[in-house]
């Protein structure tokens, strides 16, 4: 994407190990490869490689990324955005709204995501998530998550 360079260079970068620490996710559930977080927004990358387990059955001879997988990786980016710097907090997704899939995502595609906080009130956070391959918008959704204190 043409406008990601300035965004990336001026934001906090998180690698996979840091994402695991922030989100408390691990393999095979963790899908997000890299995240860049700024004030109220984030950019993330997921490289869909041909050896991931869902390609065999979705669909034989014409592999595409399942829509739920795209939603999950975008949700993980949103989790990094809302949890970074918050310490001992957890989150749960409580809803998606206005979800749209515009184009197929294939093995080998670089899936780039943008997440933006739209509302943050009383530990209920809503956001806008967009997923791209190159300059093409392939999916979008609104998301709602709640933040809570983790037990010690």
C-alpha cells in the first residue's frame, strides 16, 4: 500500500513474540505476523503461505483464505491496538457488524490490515477493520470488544 511507509516508520512495531505477550495467544491460534501501532490506529501484516493447514479443504483446486480466518487475523490486530501498554488486561470479541468480503485472498498473498478505534467507552471498544491485498480492499468489518482485568 502506498501510504504505509510513513505510518510504519513513525509507529511502535511488534514482532510475533511481542504479539504473543500482548494478546496471550499462541500457535496455532496466533495468525498475525507483525503489527505497527500508533495513536488510535494500527497496521498489520499476515503472509498467507501455501503450507497452512486450511488450504487443502478450502477449496480443492482453487484455494482461498476462509473469511473467518481473515476476520480472526484482523481481530488480533485490533487486540494489539487496544491492549498495548495496558498491562494485565484481557479482551473478548463481542460482535462484528457490516462485514463484507470483496475479493478472494489466495496462497502467497500479503494480507495488509488497518484497524482504527471508533469508540472507547467504559471498557467497550468499537473499531473499523479493513483488509487489503496490494491496493485492493478485500474485506472490511466493524468490531466490538470488551476489555477486562485479568486474574493474577
